[in-house]
C-alpha cells in the first residue's frame, strides 16, 4: 500500500488532511462512475477506497 500523507503531523492536521482525502476520493468515484472503465481500473479504485476507510477509522480513533 502506498504511503498515506495525512498520517503525518498533529491530530488536527491529520483530520484536515483526512477530510480533503475523503472529498477527493468522493470526486474520483463520481468521475469514474460517469466514464466507462475496465474492471482493473474500477477494482483498483475500490481497493483504494477500502484502504482509505480503514486508515480513516484509525485516524478518527486516535483523534478522540
């Protein structure tokens, strides 16, 4: 898995980066859904979303 940049920094910085990453992921999903992509591209994006969800839960757990 690629390094996720929002894990660096303090808690408020991590949360801000997480929010922007989630917003970007949403926009990417919307764009991919509008275009025709092969299963490999869509599968890679879904893997990214699962990894993002896991890391987001970790960031939020440490922020509380």
